C-alpha cells in the first residue's frame, strides 16, 4: 500500500471513529453542529453533522500530510529538489531499433490485480470484524452484570438542598420525573419517524419551573419509568416521587440543553445524564442478552459476507480488464 493511501485510510478511520462517537452521544463537534442546525432550522439531521465532521477531518489530515511532505522535501528556487535544479538533464536513452522497440513501446502497463487487493483487505478485516463484535458483546454483558451486582448510593432530591458527594456511578435516585418537559430524539421523518430515546428531567421536592435541574435520565424506546405508588403513600413527601435505579451515562447531548432552557427547565452547570438500570420488584437485575447477541453477531455475519464477496467482484473485474486487452 502506498504511503498516501495509508494516510487516507488512517484519516477515514480516525475521522469515522470520532464522528461516530459524536453521532451516538450527541457530543463533541457532531453535537455542536446538531445544536447549530436546531437553532437555525428548528430541527437537525445527525447524519449531516456526521458527514461534515468526517469530511473536515479527512481534509485536515490531507492538508497536514501535504504540508509535512513539503517541509521534509529539499527546498529549491523552482519548487523541485536541489538536484533537479543543478544537475544537467539526463542523457536520452539510446534508441532501440527493430521489433523489440515496438514491443516495448506498445506494451501496456500492468495493472494491479483487483482480486488480490480485495483478498488482502478481506484477510485483514474479516478477523478484525469478529474481534470487534465479540469485544462489544463482551463489554455489554459485562456492564449488565456489573450493574446488577453494584452498590447503589441512595439520594433523595430536595430542591435547594446541596447534593451529597457521589461515591460511585450507580444511584438510587429518589425524585420527581418532570414528564411534561421532555426532549425526544427521533430518527427518520414523517410516517417513518421512530423514537430513539427521550430525556426526562428528575427534580426534587419543592422544585419550580425556572430552577436548575441536577439530573436528567435517558429513557430508550423499550424502557419505562417507574410508576408512583398507587394508592399514594400518605407518608410520601410527594405523590409523584419515585425511586430510579440508574447509572451515570457520560456526555450530555449538546442540542438538548437549549431545548430544556426554552421549556423553563434549565440544566445546572454540573447536571448529570443518567441511564436506567433494569429492575424487577424494586431491585436491579441482569437483562436477557439474547437479543444483543443476535444483533451483534448478525451484523458481524453480514459484514463478513460482504468481505467474502469482495474478492469475487475483484476477480470479475480482472477478467473484464483482460478481455478488453
């Protein structure tokens, strides 16, 4: 592989990983572009932001590589090398007469085999696909087991009362979900739109609109928030109060902050994003991983099939080239 092709591959891979992380977390440059689209047009397309970031990273890597090549190349007045400027032009090669010269002149340049190139790519990417897929599945299962066995810090939210120091990433949060002020993330448009997840603020007793919010829980399409006790407990501080078993979920979606402000639910500077942990009868449990296993290894199988077809397509292209002469 040529050095420039290697730089291109690294730029595309690095840009894809960075933009892909932003696409799934609504953070970084992709999150900023999503927020900009939302502010300008009232909605946003994450794939547009993903594409812009990928192109910018690719172009920046290309310019950086080109600049490095120019700096490392020996300088000359005409832009070439010193040898090119000072050395006399090479003598013309002696002419070769006869049929041999005609054969050399008419011999076409030998093109690299597409089948061989595709086979080499498949040879590298095929095991890598299953290593990555197996690693992702192992990480998901390990996280689920850790969530089920974790110790959950109990926190009862009260508006205006300072939160205790968090001792870990797992919380048993007692608060009030503000279900009338929800930010929904959807994919597609029109009749084909589907909900990815919704962000629900969780506030303490005594909270009023306009007061900062410390926690927001992400609820995916297949999850439901715990329901308040019914009939209401007479001793409860608030009939809407519930206990959420949740885990800190990392970066907060950039585009959601502006949406919450418009609904008079401003996020505190240290607001934390949570994800729900599956529970059964009020206790965390390990979810069934069969669906995750089928989805993960099914995707690996599809990618593997595509990789196995690539050398066949390259072989057919080689045959067409030979047929054209």
